[in-house]
């Protein structure tokens, strides 16, 4: 009987994600150890698609604009920009990128330009994109040839750019890799400790790394009880070209019993966004994997 249940889950069970948003300070997030997330509001999507991996692009009194993974059974994982109205809770969406599967559209602002580092591991390439003022997005540069990067996350600290990520096929849920460069568009050097965290359940990047009051906070995924089951908030205590250390501050579990996972957190301008998952059974899962294998096209640069 258990075999039949496992087989049924394999073909029909899928994680669905909801994105949430709350106007609150990072200081209060730390003080409450993430308990303030219970007051967030859900951003609704349509029946056969969901939003995940939200990165906040812009915050105003009335709107919050994000880049998200925009998943559809019939079109796969794409990158879209959504503008959420905080007053009437409506969503305005603009599609930006599609390929075999796009996710984790990390935003980095540099010299008055907005660069996007999405995960493209299923396209077998790593590309930097620029989000233009005319709302178009264009590929700029390949980076880290030979490795399929998972959840690329970048900060600038002590005159260096630092890239945190997993590497597909190298235990990406349990190993954290670190690269550094003098230039955002330069060559990335592998940290000598790589993987800087190894064989741990709470290493995989999970959103925006936040520098607050001269301290560096890194959210990470905990997949011990299944993919994306909860978050860890960590403080980076040492970040140099030779050494890396961080310590766990607290864990964040789903905000209510309707969800069995939380795996991403983004912060900007006193606004926090995150996603939570629940399970659904649908025959569309089989259709999705068929389309991904035979119909969805790789992104062509």
C-alpha cells in the first residue's frame, strides 16, 4: 500500500506556492524572530499557476513591485514582474523571461542599473540580464562557465562582490559555495574553502542577504523534512577571501497550518516578502513534465 501511495505522490503531488508581503522593519523582524510574518497578506494567483521566489524591486505607499518565478503547468517556470496594489489587492503582471525553467530572479542594483541573476540551471547556463527602463530585459553576460548555478545571491562587501550559490549536481541543498570578484561583470574566483558550508541541511540560499547596522544576515533553506520546509536566519561573522563563517540566529516555520513549507525571504525599504507552500494533487503534473521534456525550449542568448 505504501508503494502505491508513493507512486501516486510521484506522478500527481506537486508543491504550490503563495507569495506574501508585509510592510514592516527589518529591526522588528529580528526582534520577533520572524513572528511578525504572521501578519502578512497573501498575493493571489490564478488556479493553474503560482508565484514563488519574490524579490522586491520597488516600494511605495500604494504599491510593491516584485520580480517572481511565475509558474504555469502549460508554460513552465518564467520570470515576471508583478505590481501589487496594497489598497485593493490587485495584481498587474508583465512577463519578462522564459526558457526550460527560470526561477529565483535575484536583483542587484549597480551604478544606476538593475541587473538580474536568475537561476537557469535547467537551461545549463548562467546569464546576467539587465532590466531596462523601457521594462524590457536583455542578456548581458555569461558567468561561471562549467557549473550550473542554483539560487545565485550577490552582495558587495569590503570592496568585493560576493556570490553565494549552490552548484547543481553537487549536493546543492546541503552545500554552500562562495565566489568573489573585484567587478560585478568580472571573473569570479572560487573561495578556497568551497563548499564553505558542507553537508548541512540549512545552507541553500533563500533570498536577499541583508546588511543591517554593519551586520550581514543571510536567509537559508532548511530541507531536512522535505524541500523548502522552513527558513533559517543566519549572521555572517567572517567573510574574507580565505575564510567564511556564519552562525544560526533563529528558524522560521510556516505562519499557519495551511502551509507545510517556507523557503524564501526578500527585504527592501521596510517591506518584507516571502513564499509558503502547500500540496496539491493534479494530473497536470504529468503534462508539465512532458511539455518540459519535449516542448519547452531552452533560452537562446
